[in-house]
C-alpha cells in the first residue's frame, strides 16, 4: 500500500496563458495488483486545500523586486 494525493486539475487563464493547477486534493491509499490495475481507496480525512492565487502573487512580487534591484543598482 502507498499513500497518494488525488487532485482533480483546474485550468486558470492568467495573462492569456493557461495554467493547470489544483484547488483541492484528497488523501488516498493505492494498492497494486498483478494485472496492471490499481485499486484506489479515498481515505476518510479532511481535504487538502491549495491556495494557488496567493502563491502566484508572492512570486510576482518577488520577481518585481528582483527586477528593480538588478536594473537600478
């Protein structure tokens, strides 16, 4: 048995560029078999929430600071 995150993809279009991300993931147990078919069991646990927009904003802020420092020093 292995533990995996099962996350349905979400497509976000920012600045005319599509980005694939996730909003919510679930913890699951996966069991291998002999015929290349895997059994996945969603575990009774709270979902894992992903806050994509906040992460992107932080990266944009950091890149702008780096741009300003490199061009005006």
